[in-house]
C-alpha cells in the first residue's frame, strides 16, 4: 500500500466523476435506451454501459497494472483479489435514472488488499460530491460544477456534517434507509418485508417504532447519507461490491461503522452483499447494531455471488 499514490488515484476519480455526471445529465429521461438483466426491476441502460466504458478506458490507460471490476462488465464468478482494484458502478440508482427521479450517482471505489481505500461518489443532479482517502478524512463538496463557493470550487464540508455528532439512541430515535432490491421471489425478500414491518410497528405491538424508513434507490448515496449523519442506519442485502466500495471508505472516514447485515459478524467482507451501516457517534453504535440484529433474529439473508 505504501507504493500507491492514493492522492493521485483520488484526483483521477474525481475528474472521471465529473465527466460521468455530464454524461448522466445529458441523457433525456423520456428517451433512455434501457433493457433488463435478471428481471423487470433489474435495469441497465446504454448510459450505464457508456459511462462504464469511459471509466474503464480512462483508468486502464492511466493505471494499466491495476485490476478493474465494474457492474456492467462483471462476469459471474469473477473474484475480487488482494491486488489494487478499481470497483465501479457507473450509475448507482439506475431505476431512479430511468424514471427521471433525481437521485443517482457514479460510484468510484478503489480497494487494496480487499480493503476499501479511496472513495468518490457523485450525484450530478444535486452537484454533490463525496470523497475520502483512508486515514485522511471524508468530505462533501456541493456546487463545484455550478461554480458555487470560494473561488467557484464548491462548498466543502468535512463529514460528518455535525461538529459534535449526537450519541446514538435506541432504534425508536432513528431514521433508517432500507432497500427492496430486485429479487422478489425468495426467502430474502420475505425476511426483508418482515424486518421492515417490525422496525416500523408500534412498541405496544412489539415493534421498534423507528422514526421512519427511506428507500431512496441508491446504496452508495444511502451510505454517504449515513456518513454525513443525515441517516442513522442503512440495512441492505443483495447489493454488490461496486454499490458499496466507494462509500464504505467515506463512511469509515466519517467515523461510521459497517457490520454485516446478518447478525453476529462485526467484520463483513467487501463482497459479502449484506451490510448494516451506522453513523458516527460518540456512543451507542454497538448497542444499536445489537438492537437491529435482534429484530432480524436468527434468520439469515443468503446471497451467492
Ligand atoms: C442498486 C441500488 C439499489 C440497491 C440495489 C443495487 P443499481 O444499484 O443501489 O439501491 O438496493 O441492491 O443493485 O442497479 O442502481 O446500480
């Protein structure tokens, strides 16, 4: 890792993110060339493929010895190794993109030794850029391509946004993100629906009575919102390394915690496809994880890559 120029990788990814943002915004939502993969809710567009081609061409030219894993060129069985690897989702939130719902991003991650190490996530609709390098903090920049902020470079904030984040309370004080995912015919779906119900149900009925659940349609942006402290938790099963790699570094650098979406595992793998993210807080992280795992109970989500 000592020989990796993480700042250069970061700067390259930021530049690519702005290129991708222009490509995403130039698509006309009423005229997007789209198809499906596993089912009608698993969507891919020509724009996803064009952005990934631009990203991989640029990265392979500049870093020819590093590996590349991208959502649209992933081959079943492709393994993520220890070598330096770019892990990329060209459009995270494709369903939002095709509906013209302005909540999607490009997610550009870099891992070394299977550890998320550099992360760049950019939502072009809100001109909001999230960035982090392991050990060097996480930042959010708003309005850089709009020329806002000092010298037109955008308004930069350190993450989390609160200078002194509040302690985490119990689940009945929390705002959570969850996602339905595109697989709807298996036990994972039944478990998710049951957990969503238990999270929302009144305490008098045995539920956790959370403030509410949000399903915003982008794993990377959900994680960035947890990093920022705008959401308390995010629970998901079924998403992939390219959905989480970039934002995982951002979450980590903002003091957040990533554990498994299945109870009991405090150290999830980057490609384990089941995650629970908790915002940074001076206390209460461990307790809220345990409360959430108790709601899930002894059933386990099972996703095979
Ligand atoms: C999806 C989104 C969604 C999550 C899915 C992902 P995509 O990514 O992140 O929020 O629930 O698991 O696959 O398909 O929009 O790149």
